[in-house]
C-alpha cells in the first residue's frame, strides 16, 4: 500500500465532500438566485457539477491507486498536476483580489495543494 497516495486520496475525498456540501450552499445557491444572465448562470452551474465529478473521480482513483501493487505513475502524475493547477488558480485569483486576509477568503487551495503534493511524492 502506498501511504502517500492513500493520504492524497483521503484528503481528495474530503475535499469532494466539502465542495458538494458547503460549496453548494455558499456558492451554487447564491449563484442560481442571482441576476446573472441565464446562459452564464447555467454554464457556471454545469461547471460546478463538472468539478464535483472531477474531485470525486480523482479521489476514487487515488484511493484505488494507493492499494495497487504497481500504481500507474502517469495517472498519478496527471492527478497531481490537476490538483497543483487548481491550487495555483485559487492562489492566483485570491492574491490578485484586493481583500484583507485574502488567503482565508478563498481557502480551497489549502485542501487542493496537499493532495497534489502528496500524490506527487507518492508517484516517485
């Protein structure tokens, strides 16, 4: 068993749950109740569900790979790259905003970054 991938998969699964539960209440419901035009609103709604599917599927993949006798290194590296890119996107957007304590306003990077790093370590 690969402990690094197991930890990455566990954090990824927790991230998927937080995304679906808390994010649905704090992001999707306000978005759907907003005055944003119908097409962008529905597109963002679909993107929300696409991210949910991606987080869920990648967490399952990491957990399965953790139990494999010879995990697929390219697949692990791909998932690590996804999470590192997601963390970078959140950090970039957050730090570009003119907010006090910006790293705590959009804290998603705190869950995404460890998954990417742990998966990267687990791939080697």
